[in-house]
């Protein structure tokens, strides 16, 4: 819809949103924080978050226990809904958890999902996307791009999925800086 296409089966979309809302509600009761944040991220592309969701996200940020990926998703949710003050707190958390190696390359490690691997390439790509959405000139970006350039094996990273995520999340910034990731 955002790209101007008509969704051919609105009933399927509504049923999917209903199921997603169920997961948001259930996961909130079961303590699957990163999973719930991912569902809220998807939900926020189509529906408005309720004040209770924003309050919950703020509470999660205050705990300081969110995974890197969950922090990144929270930044994106906040930026998409003009909640820049809250986004700033999540970005600060991402910056604080950035792993910098001796070469100055920057990455992140934790996803925290119940059924999803901890893939540092995908997590770092999501973190970079979030940081760029907050500040396209952030000082960490060059180190992140350096991480991707240094860890690429031939024409890919670990898998097709993380290669796709890395390329899609870093494409715009790489183009702007003329970095050669692909």
C-alpha cells in the first residue's frame, strides 16, 4: 500500500493483523520481550500503537535489558511515529552496547528472540538501519561499514538471509559513502 499497490485480499490482511494482535497480547504476558517488540514493529507498519504499548516500550528501555536487535526495532518504531525523545534513549542504548574491535570495526551481538539465532551480521545490519534512521551522519556508521567489509566472505556473509538483510539495510548508506559492500 505504501508503494501505491492495491492489496487484493483485505480480509487476509485483517485476519493476519488479528493474529498478530493476539501474539502481541500473549507475548506481553509471557515475557518474550524481543518477540513482542518484533510483533509491535510489524504492527506499527499498518496500525497505530496504543498508549499502553508506548508505555511498555518505555518501561522496557528503562530496564536496560533489551537485546541489541530489540533496541534497533524500538528506534525504528519511534522514528516512524515521531517519538524522537524515546528513540534517542534506544539509540543511546545501542551506542553503549556497540562492540568495537582493535581495527575500529563496530558490531552488535544480541537478538534475544525465542526462536531466532543470534546472527551478528543481521543484528548489526538492523542496528545500523536504526541508527541511520535516527541520524544518517552518526559517527558509528563508518565503523559499522568497516565491520561488514571486513567480514564478508566472497560475495556473502553467513547465509542468504543475513546477506539480504545486510545488503538491504546498508545499501543506502553504502551508496552515500561509496563503500563497496556488494
